[in-house]
């Protein structure tokens, strides 16, 4: 299981850094994120599995991310789901970032 999650994570890292980005390029409508996920429980158990997410920008300053990850451990699977709302904002005009 650990090798499977590591291979998926490395593949996702290579794919995400393989493109050249330019300032004049248009923003994509959606971004697909693929990788590995893991969890360690307080009681001593752990689970690993693949992870997939879709990031959309329906409004210019709002990002919406929907993801799912089945975590396999001890002959059963737990499904982790995420729904994230990300709002970009400027801290100050003089920040320089």
C-alpha cells in the first residue's frame, strides 16, 4: 500500500511541474489534482490511498475545490471527501506581494 501511494504522489508531482507557465497565458477553467493521501489515527491505525480533486474558478476571486480519497486499511476502505471554498484577497496596497 505504501509503495502505491508513493508512486501516485511522485507521478502527480512530476505532472504538476512539467508545464511552462507564462504571465500572458489565460487562466484554466479547471485544474485536476491527482496524488496520494494518508492518515494516521490516534489509536495507532493508518490508511493510505489515491486522491483526486477538481479545482474550479466560477467567479474571478473565488476558488472551489472538490476532492475524494479512498483510504485503505485493514481490509476496509474509508472515503474522505473535501469541499473547499477559497477566497483570494489583498492584505494591503503597500504589501508588495
